[in-house]
């Protein structure tokens, strides 16, 4: 068991005395609905069975001691619960520290320190939300160690708040919500404007979800993520002079076509078009799943990628290569980039008999064109955070 090895490492680094807890929070993949979550639209993510393991123990003093099995060269990183502030962006401890800070901002001050060891089996920088997984995991641990009265939905909101305000990334709510609220075998159809949600079963008879990791690393804070968000905000402000709306997610395709000329800047108009059309694709995709129409669901995934490539311009040669090579293979129901873009991963639905061929052919073509290998993960949909021991 992975968690037993992680516990063993904790005891090696920090000692075995006292009450030690072992925890897990998943990563997530978004099936469709990309860059809609900060535009008041719908998303359709699911939690995965890969994620972040954490081992924690409360301390009597105010010292925080962090250790990551993914960044062992950094050794033990120490801090104090008081006066927390982001150090340098490369420091992974900004994520757990941000959550501790955010709890304090929400009136739940962490008065004592803790020892925390993490191990993630989500590929780092892959777009499967390793940062949000760490945030939700930290919140889950704080609730357990200190008895804070918060729901899993609260943990999602606190995680988002910490990423926005502490780490300076203007992410929407999707990643943290999908991780905190995950349910095995289901994706979450979430209206990000209201946080109304429903669980929709993903019935993949004779097919698998395959994640293709481009191994092109990206950092959200230094990507064009914040720039895209600003472009959408400018588009919305100009639309609001022509039509009464609070977010781009309120527009149908027809309404957007009717009012789009109110957006004077062509780039901002393209960004808004993606946000509106992607939201409507997501709503339709969930209807397709309910009708067991995987073929149409896959077609909408494909259309999503084209829109992210052409209108939102967040794909890049690596992700485009993975998707375009996937589309060539019989047995691929749908394939698209997932996550913020600029690197990271694609998600594909592949018929069982084509999975091995998919990995071989897409992998070979990618290596030939890009010059280094992609990694492939056949994944399952899992539950939200849990205490393991």
C-alpha cells in the first residue's frame, strides 16, 4: 500500500511518537468545460484514484515542518504558523501554508504547529490539479487535527481562496470543488455561478479514460492564465452595455451571436466565444451521458479542443500533437486538452481494444515530433478526501 510507505517515511524523518494521521486527497480531470469556471459557466470534472498522500501530527509549539517525497532534495522546510507569507513561487510549501493562512483569514486561527509529509502520484505540472489536491488535503487535515467545523464544500472554497489570495493565481472553483466533493464512478456537473451541482454517473462500458501527459511543465502563475481571465472580463464589461448579464455563462449560443459585436476587441471576442460555446457544450455533454450517447459526448470533447486551440489559444504544439494523433486512431471516442493549458495533459475516452494501440501510436508520434516522451495513465474515477489511518 502506498500510504504505508508514506507513513514509514514520516516516521523516518519526524519520528514515530505521538498521534499520527494518514490522509489522501485525489487529483482531478475535467471531462469538458474548460476555462468556464471563472466565467460563471458549467464544468464537468471528476476526482481520480491518483492524488496526494499526507501524513500529519500536531505539535505542541508553533513550528511547521514540511517534507515532500517528491522534492526530497529540499529536505525539511521549516516555518511558523504566525506571519505566514508566500516565499518564492518554486516552493511547494506555499500551498499548505496558504491554506493554514486562509483558515486564519476565515476566523479559524491555527494556534499550534504540525509536522506534515506529502507524497503525490499526480505528475507534477500535469494539469491534473496537484496544487488543488494539496490544498484540499491540507484543509482536510486541519479539520481533523484542530476540530474546525467546516464542510467539504467549505474546504473547496478555502482552497480556492488560498490559491487566489496567497499564491496569486486567479483560479476558479472547479479544481478544489471536484477534489473535495469527488464521488466514485461519477463526474460532477457544477454550475460555478451558484455552486449548484449534481453527480452524473460515467458509464464507460468497454472503454477507458486515458490521460496523456505532455511532460511540458508549466506554472499557472507565470502562464497566460491570468491574462485570459482579464480578456474575458473586458469582453463581459462591453457585453454588459448591450445586454443585462452578470457573467458570460448566462449567454446561449444564439444570444452571443446576437450581441457579440458589442465586444470591440477581436481577441476578447474570441475569448468570450469560447467561454459561451464551451459552457453550452458542457450542458449538452451531460445530457448525452444521461442518454448513454458516448459518441456525441466524444464529439463535443473534440469540439472543445478545437475551441481551446483556435479561440482561447491555450493549447500549444504539445497538446495539439497528442490530440490530433489521438483523433487518427479507430476506437478513440473523444480527445481534448484538459486543465489550464500551455502544457499539462489531454483526456481521451478510448475503447478497451484500442487502449494499447493508442498508447503505442500516440506515444511514438509525439516523441518523433516533440523530441521527448509523453506519459500515459489509464485512470479510474474515485472519491474525495479520506483519512486512511
